[in-house]
C-alpha cells in the first residue's frame, strides 16, 4: 500500500475517528542515564509489592526514587 492508501484507510476506519494525530516534529531523543549496580537493603514488604506488579520492579523502584528526588529539589 502507498502512504496515501494507508491514510485513506485510516480516515475511513471508525475506530480511528477520535484519535488525534501525533506531531512527532517536537519529539526529543532521550538517552536514559547510566545505571550503577549497588547493594541496598529494603523492607521485604516493599520488595514484594514492587515484584507483584510484574517484570521491571527495579525500574519502578528507580522511578519512585527519582520522583522523590525531583519533588525535594522543587520544594
């Protein structure tokens, strides 16, 4: 299919009627900061909570800590 045919098919699809196009010209490439492996002691209930949310629990713990730091710096 050509780009024009794809656009026409999307426009005629009722499931896409309410989806607004994304303007990617303002998108930024974000390189995540380098991670450093450390050893940290956390309460077991905290570990259990984050692990229960599924894969990526360390990434979520990192996000919570980053949010905390951001809030402290702003205040």
